[in-house]
C-alpha cells in the first residue's frame, strides 16, 4: 500500500548513513515532467480581483480579540487556479518567497503520485505574474526552497530507481523560469516532507515511520549525517539556527546553521494526528510552530519552553479534525494561522517577532477571514507586502498586506 504525505490535508542519537544518498544526474525522462514557460498559457490561470478583505472581528465578543485593534489592511489582488495533471487538480502544499519570487509546491490527495511547482514574480504587489510552471506525472511535491539559481524540491515519488519514495530534486532556474535540468537524490523514509538551505548545507526532513533529518554538504552533495526524527514534517532557518518540527508527538529539533551539528531536541504538546501537516518559522530566539491539534505555539529557543499558545478554533458545525492549525507565518508584529476549514486567523503583538529576546508582548487575536471557494486552508506564507493563501482545491489567493507600524519598536 502506498503511504503518502498528501493525506495530511484530509485533516486539513546521531546516525551516520553513508549509503542512503544517491545522486542521479542523468537527464529526466521526457514523460515525467512538463515545463511550461509560455506567459500567455500561464496567465489563463490567474484572475485579478483587487478587492478589500474584511476581517471578521466577531472573535472580539469571545474575548479572544482586542477591541479597536486593526493594524492590518488586506486586499485580495489575484486568484490562481490550481494546476492539473491528466485532468486531476492538485493542491498547494508549501510556499517559499525570496527576492520578489514566490515558489509554490503542489501535491495530490491519495493516489496517484502527482505534483507541480509554480513560480510567481511578485515585485509589483498589485500585479503578481505567474511566470513558470512544472508538472510531475510521478511525484508529489511536498516542500521547496531556493538558493543560487536552483530550486530544491522535497518529493514522494513512484519512480523505481530509488531505494525509498522519499527523494530530493535540484532544479536549475534560469532568468526566473524553471528548466528540465534536474538532479535527483535518495533520502530515507516514505516521503521527503520539506527542505531548507543554509550557507553550507541542505537540510531535508522525511516523515512518517523511520523519519529523518538528513544534512547534506552543498559543495559536494555528500551526506554529513542523518538524524532519526520520527514524523519529521518541516524545516526552516533564519541564518543563525536551523529548526525542524516533527509530530506524534510534537518535537522541535535545532541545528547549527554553519556546521549542521545538532543543538537541541525538545518534546512539545500537539501534532498528535498521524500524517498531518506542521510548519516552523524561526526568528532569532523564537520559533513559531503550527502543531495541528496543538494549535500555534511560540517557543523560546533558549530553553524550549512555550512563550505563547493559541489553540485551534472551535467552530459550530465543523468537527475539530477539520479546524486544526496547518501552518503559521509572521510578518513583523502580525501572526497568520491557517486553520483548515475555519479559514485564516490573524493575531497581533506589540513586539516584533524578530526581537532578540523571548518576549511576545500582549499577543491578541484581531480577526479571521476565509473565501467561499476555499475547502480548507492548507498553508499561508507572508513576506513583506504579500500574504499567499493556499486553499486546497480552491486554489491560491495572493493578498497585498499593509501593516501599521506607526508605533514601531526597535529590535533590540
């Protein structure tokens, strides 16, 4: 039976392993990937809307939201239809933003293995443009990151050339567009769940049973080590440390950014639903985690203790398994949480998340929003002027963000 990470959206000691990482540099089979760089074709998937998004502030009546606080203005700029393979629509699983480009990964619920990657130019916040797309006929794309003209993809694949379904692929990007110049690498477990780069290393999480964090030296593609982490789900860095989130039960594991060495391994509460999605962002001394049934947790990296915790919402007529927290992302003082069919929840604090200490002053829920065609909000990512919302088969939403920083504090 095929075990797939993509089932996650139904619920809206050091080990050296020198033989697990096999580099496959031969040209990809012609029928397993389809690259589309025709802007005319790609533009047909994008609809420009330019409508304000009004936050539902009824949370204020429950005491969860602070009356009168409205530090964020949101505008729905564009809606993007999900890509499809052989007539089967895909759903977004991960979003990475760098240098005015947004990279979006897609996978397929259940059988078969199908995936895609989209690249958006978001330099003009009012006119985002879909500039490149790649379809996979044999692989789910569960996570992605970018460095030095290469896109690194965390896959689960049906290809028989690998020891396990978990694979990383390195895709050459030219002038912002994807190419068919690909290198493929084996990693352990049933699915590669996420991938991140530091200055010297590639960090790959692979999940479910026998999960690992595999650390690879970028200059040589050699495995530095592979650390067993059951149900490793996501990885992120801020340039100082690297953090990994895992589940069943929840864990936060940190590594040194330069050397790749293990720093800490803490047990947390939540992330108890098998094969579910969790995310991590790291900001100096704080990690922001989405832990499914454990909600959103902000953890101090000095001691692994929770600073703040926001439980998943309780919504009338929705069962708890469809309102778990799939992803969380921060922008200066604002926190966005994707809570499945309950939509996107927004919180705000007087402190910047990037401050040098472990304080989060007066974190308050300020509102919630969702769109009619979003079956479940699987992922959210905010960066500077954009909030990108992945809404299952409802497609992708690109929002312009204006945050009130009139009372901005110093980072110190």
